[in-house]
């Protein structure tokens, strides 16, 4: 599945979303991409347009009208949906005892409810397709300060696992890309030097391996998969394999 196939990638103006969109474009995928920042999205779309057909829609995945526009732009068949768009929440990261409920509601809206709503819209056009929900180790490990973001990602992981059981006709992945040198990661550590974190491009080969090697639905750590020929990709070994 590549040339002629259509993918929706949210949050594609920078970071992991942009790197993954470029890798898909290089493989012949047609793309529908979005981001909240119009200027950054237009720059990314210009780059992608040199490689493939791309439709770029600026907007917020929390907006129902924007979600509908993404689905409409993809056409009658969607082969891949990547829910990558996320927000961190308050920075510096507050302790959960001090986390403003309104801020948590906003994080849940973007990081959990929007992906679910987009999946629900896409399902009628996803026959035999692939869903990639980008998650985080903060969804499984109790890191101080990460209670809001981590709670949203933990819920997204459970949603992903249940969807995989309910829809065995699809491949449904929760993918942890690992720490990355991105703007969001910098916001989580304001004033700190994060230059030791790997660039998001290093997490892309593992995600591509999942898509191209038809790995079983489940939770995967992208950088453990390595290249598309790895044993993990062929056997679907991801944190004990299959659905965690």
C-alpha cells in the first residue's frame, strides 16, 4: 500500500507529523494534512507538493467542521489515518494536584476526543485501512508533571486497543515515537537544552515499517522497530506483541 493510496496526517506542519508526511510522500502516497498554524503548514505543503498530491487545510482538530473538511478532502477512500496532532497543556508542567480542570479539558479535547471523532468520520471510508494514533510513554509511566498529557494519552491507548478488538478488519496502532527534539518537547522543558534528543525523523522508519509490513494491531515503540526489515516489524513484536 503506497502509490495511489491516500493518507490523512494531522499536525503535519512540523515535528513528527511533517517528517512522516514527507516519508509517505516519497513513497507515492497522496496526502491530506493539517495544522493550526497556517504559515508553517503552507511551507510544509509546498515541500510535499514537490513529491506528491497534497491538500493542506489549516485548522484545529477540535473543530467538528474542520474534521469534516479533512474527511471530504480525502475523497471516497482513506487508506491511512494518522492522529498526530496534540497539545501539551500548561507549561511549565504543573503537578496533578494543581492542574487546572479547564486546561485538562482542553488537552482531552485535542488529544483524545478529536482523534476519536476523526476516526468515527473516517471509518466508512477506511475499508481494510490503517489507523495510527501517536501516543507517548507518558501514557504508561507516571512521570511527575505529565499527569494531564499522560492521562489523555493513556485514554487514547485504551481507545486504540478496544477499537482494534472491535474492528479486526483494520490495523489499529498506538505508536510511541519516544523523546524527540520538537517544539512541544521544548515547551515541556522550558529553558532547558534538549539538543541531546533525537530528531523526529529517527522515529519515522518504525512507523513506516508498521504500515508497510502489515504488523498486527497493537502498541509499538517506533524506534525499537528500526527499519522495515527488522524482526520486530515482521513478527509484530511490540511490548509483548499484538494488543497490549
